[in-house]
């Protein structure tokens, strides 16, 4: 068996997880290309106040690299980043990573069955296998607002937090009510003179069952590993139930909705404000959020929740459609990421000169198992189309993908000179099955980052994570077009 050469793109949880899976199988002929100067992905980039994961750390971690001394159940950014660095050090991954390398183009050469990968510096790197692991939440999205470039104060996206700005005593506008805003608003509210939250739609917010782990708790986890596994399993089971409530067993949603309603009623005594913060769309349509601090922060006297639509950004603030000018010193855009633009802005070319962006077209991204695209041989995506979770840990999904791709690598190693891409009919059957399951989910009932401009749900997995793990349990060559580079060149 030969060992194919591999380029992994990105050193976040997806890229590192792929590398760890290869290392655990004794496969070391890979290089990770990372455009930044450090590993970490979103956990390197998102340093806004209060940045934390909304999945408990016992589950939001690699199953084979458990950590018994997490500071708290829902860990914050610095602790998650430190965990990633620690695991990378343990497995000596640094020697496989090239930092400061940005990929602009990748083209499959049919004559030799290899990928030619071009960097922003003009370098060409050749590999047998190309594994993009850039994630779905790596490119901040700015709103399309008139006058956005005319504001004379300070403005930044929450994923590019400007730590040089002291918000103390400032008038601050926050645009967006997603997962980031729910976390940073309670942290900055006590400092600012006034905070105006411009809300397009209210969020479904559940209480956060967080806790600080005590010394005793950590010791029990360390010396009695079954207790740690029991907590992980319990958290996994809870999120699997929530996932089933979104797809297979809608009745599960009813008690969850009741908990969210009670949480809002308890924390927002003012009926006028509570009405503003009550969602007018189906639960689960947008990402559900966890917080014990968000509602109390919005109820403070130095906060205004503005639900009138924004007409334009002006040099001194924000003008709403009712003609009111909201003068502010700082604008913070908590407007999420370009989640449906998979692998952009790279240019990726498969067989016959096909460009991936053109193949997907207006309909949007699709791939067999969320991993392989027909006519793009030996390209395997991590965190590809329809592999995001509505509830649960993406790391659980990434482990399933890494295991599947590792099997594909071993197959190619056992058959030197071959290349594989998902069969057109296999990918179509997969997409038909996906779309049939997605059609009755709540994600169809509102606008969110889960759906692209055409209305297609390109991001989410329709079901429990264990179902995806089952679907990707083994690499099946019969589902792939298998070609030989020598034959293809004739």
C-alpha cells in the first residue's frame, strides 16, 4: 500500500480533526495549509466579549481526546482555543501545518490524477488528495445597508472585534440578534452609556444549564472516567432529542417551546418589551440560543430594543424607516457569516475544466454525504453541504466525516494511480433523500443562514447526528466513479 499525498485546507476543528484521524491510522503524508498565523479557525477569530460555545464542552470536544478539567460546562473562547492548541501539541501537528498560506485556486489534472493548488503568493502545490476544511462560518457577512460606508464613528463586525475601542460611556448600536449578539450584549451593556439593539427578528432563547466545574468535579472526571463519559452521553442524548424534534418527532418541540416561553416571561417582566422579544416564527426555524443573561441585559434602563427596520446608515448613526435618526458612536455588526457560500472565494476546477461554483450555480451547494461532488475526483470536504447540525455538536459530525475520508484515503492508497468522485446517480439519490426529509422541517418557514437565495436548505443535516454517523460508517467504492490517471490521459 502506498501513502497518497494530501493537502488539508484549514486548521480549525475540521482540519485538525482530519489530521488527527490520519495520524491515528498511521498516515502522515499530509500538509495543512492555514492562511492565518495560528490554528483555531472560528475559535481563533471570534474573540468578542463573552464568546463561548453553546454546546457543553464534554460533547464539544474530540471523543478520543477528552478533557477532565474544563473550567465550566459551556466553555469560553480562550479555553476552547487552548484545548485545540494542547491537542495539536500532543500529536505534534505543528510540523504538518504551513501558516500564512492562502489558497486561491485548485485544479484537478486528469493527466496525472493530481490536484494543483495555487496560493496567493503564486506557489503551486501538488497532491493526490485535496481536503478543504474551511468550515461554514469563516467569512463574516455584512448587511446590505445604504450608507454603510458613510458612518464617521467606529464600526466593526463581531467576528473582527476591535479590542482597541473602549466602549465605556459610548452610545453603541448593535445590529443582529444571533448567537454572537446574545453573548456579547450582556458583557458590554454595563459599560456603555446607551445600547440600541436593532432587531429584525426575535430569537428563541432557552435557559443555559451552565455551571462552573469545582475541583471535586474535575477530580471525579479525571479519576473516574465513566462519570465523564456519562455526562457526555447525557448531553449527547439531550441534543439528539432536540434534533429529532426538528425533523422526525415534532411533538418534542412543545415542551421546549414552553420552557422558552417561561424563560422569557420570567426574565422580562415588562409586557411591551416582552412582546418585542417574542418570536413570530416557528421554533427551530432559526438557530435556538442559550442564555441566562441576554434578556436581563435588554431590560436595563440604558438599553433600547428597536424593531423598526433600518433605512440607512448615516454619518452619525442609523436612520430607521420611521424617519428617526439614532445617533451613536459605535456600530457593532452581529450579522453572522456567509454560511451558504461553500469554499468561496476559491476557484476550484474538476474534470473537463468544470468550475465548482458554476456546477452548483444558483441552486446552491450539494455533495454526496456532504463530502464528495461528481466530477471533482479525490476532493473530500469536511463540514460540507447539509452537514451542519440544528442541535448537537459539529465535532461529532466532523469525526464521522474524517473517519469516512480516511477510509477513502486508504482505498486510494491500496489502488495507486486511481481517483474517485461520487457517481452522479449516487449523489442524486442522496440529494433526493435529503430534500424529502428537509421539506417538512421548520427551516423552510423563515429566512435564515441555513437557506440560500434560491430558498434551498444547503447547510443543515435533517435528523439526529447518529443517523449521519450511520450513513458514513464505511466508504463504498460502488458509489463512486473510479478512474485511472494513465487511462484518462490516453
